[in-house]
């Protein structure tokens, strides 16, 4: 991976900008590759609402200055509270960041210059890529909200819940009086569960297959661009030890 002089910013060419089937990007510029020391590090817990939805989720937000830019690094609380801190004051880091099209501020009204997409902490050797925040933050273009590994975990839980629901229905049928059959409920629920799972996972499988066949969506292509720019391999085949947030 090419080294960058500390404190210098490099613009990364956006290979997806000319996609005729994609809407125009609303970001202020191409992604930036920066390196240097973390300064003015602060950590806050913020509740973020998905655009158009009422659901809130919490993120640990690490804000710091790097090459005169104030950046925000978002980590889901579910991962951050049980893991070592990704950053400390004075750490030497390399990041891929995206400027915001419009000014974003923290709770104290101080403006952020951009959001971290990927981070390589040279002090502790840990490498991070940010994905979960882009299910909630409106940024165009943005990396995918789920990596293939994350989707695999989600599929595992979906199958587990479906099996648990079927087991509960079968158990209900077993304990009810023998004179009354609930087999019709078992059959209807089985079809309902299969339909819901298919509606969720068939489109996901199609998009993943297109990606693996070399026909990525705009966000998938942008994700690959970010991984390649910092030397993290590919979202389909990431380097060993990469932490996906």
C-alpha cells in the first residue's frame, strides 16, 4: 500500500461517478485519503433516526481532527461497549473519509467536516470499516449498509427465529386437547414464514450474486473503491482481522 506523508490529504477518483443509471452524487467531493495523528478526540453517544422512519438506534461517535478536518467515526453501541476503544489521542492513523454535502453538527453545534468510511490505526494495529451507520445516515454515494459477512449473520438469526416459531406452533398443537386439531394453523404459519423469508432474502441473494459476478450496484462499487483505496482487500474477500462496524 502506498504511503502518504503525514497530514496530507489525497482525493480518490470516483469510478462510479459516470454511471448513467445512477442519480447524481450529493457529496461535496470525492472521498479523501488522509493520514496523521488524532487530535482533539471526543466520544459521545448519539441516537440516530433512520430517514423516513421512527426507529432510533445508538452509536458511539468518535470525533477528532485530522489534517484540519473534523471527522466523525461511528461505531454501533452493541459493538463499541464491549470492545477496546478504536482511537486514542495522538494515535497515528490512516483513514478514508467522505465530506458532507451539507454541514452536519454535533449536539454542541460544532460542525463536522466529514464521516470516516475506513480507518487503519497504526498504533494498535486494528483496522475498521464502517457500514452500519449508512443504514441510517443519508449519504450519497455511501458504502453498503451490510457486508456479506453481516448478511450471513442476519440470515443465521432469521433461520433460527423461523425454526423457533415453527417449534412453538408444533408444541402448541401437542399440548392442546386431542379432540381439536391445529394442523391447519401449522400449515398456514409455515407458508407465511416461508413467504416472509423469501420476500426478504431473495432480493438480497440476487444483489449479492450480481456483485460476485462482477455487476455491482453503485453502492457496492463504491464500497469496493473504499476497500481498495486503503488496502483492505475487497468487501467480498476482506483482509484478515478486519473489523466491520
